[in-house]
């Protein structure tokens, strides 16, 4: 191979590498531009409910329950199927001792998503502790078990209610069933 051919081949190789780098940089630029454009259109739809939800969470943490309730209510107005907002508003109502409103919201969460185990637990706890309506707490756990028969936490919760009622055989049966459906927990 002559020196001129070597130099020519080396220049061609550098051009190819340079062109590949240019193509990669152009593609990266296009990707970023499309990502920014997509993010801008999504932020219009998603940001407001999320912002309100986070403000509700902050108010709840600061124990400003009425303010939290307002923020969660605003989220629900924007998205009436937002089970998180109903659940958090129910928590704020519970802490504000507005139990009837909390009950309604927990029931709405279960209506929206019958697989929401936390809603069954929270609703049952509300019936069990401040309201002392053990039969209703049992009914909610039973409803949850019917919708989610493989969830040990529901059997355990119902077992706890039975134990509170000193119905130890029924409590033991539920605890045993919970272990049976989920032995690793």
C-alpha cells in the first residue's frame, strides 16, 4: 500500500466516524426536542391534580385537616375516579372526627377499586375503633375477603375484630386462613 492510498483511506475513515457522530448528535437533539414537547403537553393535563394532591398531603401532615379536605375535594372535582384523593380525604375527615364523611369516602374508594385492600382496612378500623360498630367492621372485612380471597391481611384484620369480641375460635380460624393463603407473609 502506498502512502497516498493510506492517507486517503485514513481520511475516509475519519469522515465516516465524523458523520456517525453527527447523526448520533442529531438523533439525540431530536429525542430531547420531542421529549420536551411531549412533557409540555402532558404537564397541562397532569400537573394541576398532582399539585393539588401534594398540597393536600402537606396540609394533612401539618394537621390542617380542613385545608387538606379542600385540596382533595378539588382533585376529585378534576377527576371523580381518583381513589387516592377519596382515600386521603377520608383520612383527613377521620382525623377531623367527621366520621360520616370519612365512611362515605372509604366506601367510594371500594366502589372505584374493590381490590384496594387499604380501603377495607381503613373503613373497618373506623367502624371498629372510634365508632365501636364491630358488626359493621366484620361485614367490611368479609366483603373485602369476598372480593380478594387470597389476601391474608383481610383475614388477619377480621381475626382482630373477632378477638376484640372475644370470639377466639373465629379469630383463630381467620388467622389460620390468612397463613394458609399467604404462608410467606
